[in-house]
C-alpha cells in the first residue's frame, strides 16, 4: 500500500450548475430513475396546475399520456406569463430554469406539497424535450427546451382561442428505466387529490391505446367524506353507520383540518395528509385524532353507564378497531420528522385536532344514541376478545 499522502485541494472540487447536478444525480431529486421517479415528474407538473385551481384562477386540470411518450398537463387559468408579473408572481420561464424557495406570492394559502419541491426546474432538466404554451391576453406564446436548456425565447405563435397554461414534456429515456407511465398509479393519486380538494376537477386520459382513449375524471364535492365511502366500498361492512365528519380552521396551528370517519369494517384504515401530501407514518394530526376519538367515546360510555364503573377505559387501539378515517390538515408552515417526510411533526396540531375531534364526536354521540350504543357495544366486544 502506498505511503504517500493523498492530496486534496480546491482543484478536486467539481462545481455543477443546478441543471447538471439534477441530471447527474436524478434519484436525489425525484426518488429514483424507475417508475416512481417518472411518476413524480408528472405529479410535480400536475401540482402546479392544481395550485392554480386552489388559488381560484382555474377551474379544471387535464392530464394526457400521449402516444409518443409525452405527458401533457393543461389548466384553464388566465395563463402564467413567461416573465415575472407585477404582483410578485414568479414567471413561467424562471419556474422552468431556477431553483425557487418558498411559496409563490400569488399562490393558494395552502399550496400542494410536491414530491420533489423544486417543481418545473427538475421536470425540465430530466426531460429530453419540454414545450411550454401560454394563452393569455389574446395571444398564444410558446417556448421549447431540450434537457433543461432553452432552445428558443418565448415566441408569439398567433392568437389565443382561450386562456390557460400547457406544459408538455417527454421524460429522458437516457435517464429513466422506462418512460411509460402507469395509468392506474397516476389515477390513484389524482383521485386522492380530488377527494382532498373538493373544488378540484381533474381528468386523466390515456391516448396511447390502439382504439379509443381511456379516460377518467375525478371530482368529489363531498371531500374526505367521499373518500371514506370509497375506502369502505373496498372492505366488508359489518355494521351500517353514518359517516362523521367536519371541517375547522384553528389559528393556533395556523391552518385548517378536514376529518371524516366511521366504524363499519373488519379492520382499521387510516389515511392521513398534510397539504395534500400523504403522511404514511402518521404524525401529530393522526395522534390527535386517535386521542380525541378515545376521549369522546369513553366519556360518553361512562355517562351512559355503558362501561362498568370499575373497568378501565377503552384504549386508543381498542377504539380504533374497524375504524375507517381520513385526517387531512392544511398548514401555513409544515414540519416533517425524518428525511422521507412521511410523518408530520407540527406540535400544535396534536392538541387542535384532538380537541376538535372530541367536541364534534361528543355532540354526534349524544344526537345519535342508537348508533352510539351500537358502536360502543361492538368496541366492548372487541376489547373482551383482546
């Protein structure tokens, strides 16, 4: 083994611009170079369009999988100008070429949390080609990129028939193991977004087939209540109970919550979200929900003498048996635990969700004594089996 010291100085440091860094280590930005990373590109572009709807500037989003491997995402908003607007909004050209930190000043109060958080820049860098089209003020303008580099300046392309923004991109086959998106995977996420954002109207069309295009449209005015119904359809229903749910804003956590649940299945199903991002590891919002449900159920059972005076309270695990629930919070400032951001960490959220759930469920149990008795009877039987 050589005894000579290894020399390391400033000449060994390689400085890359952002686009080159993304292309050199794509997995760091989109999670993988397989299907998961490919789908994250679609979600990032779709999230930008969905935020236009949440800000009240657009009414619908349409996503199409094209025969040549491209993906087209369209919204019917006023059209994002290529240059920075006078109200502080970042122009489309900067979104496609710069790493932007912080929310768009003109965006919704609670914007969607993307999967790689640098949005269009990463999609542009990892696409062999990207075409941006804006219809605004009666003019249609376009700009084309190759692997994140602008091939043209924004160019007038004639009169506009309507308004809106279209981003069409072709994932780079030299980077991704496959460039064929899964319709079902994308549909699952868009369905989820429509449940969580009741004003959203989003469609997915697969134009790659030999015959008619396959298409699905997602719109759920019932919000997370509709999501509970959807989840319960996939499980065997043991008892027929109403869905319990509410929405509330709480300034103590600088955000809002929407929660819906019911007891009817053979096992527990909990889906949780923070700014429409799934939190598969739960967090403070889920812990607050469980504690609030347990507190309300035990207080009512004691009051109605449905539990023996000397017996213990039902635990959160026992109260959760057969529970289908969706817990969604939208926050101005998100805090996640861990690098994967699968667990919400905002401390104030726990107490806010717990209190709101306990108060709402307590009122519901008193207003529905027959269903309340059926719930507690079933929970007691499950507790005895344990």
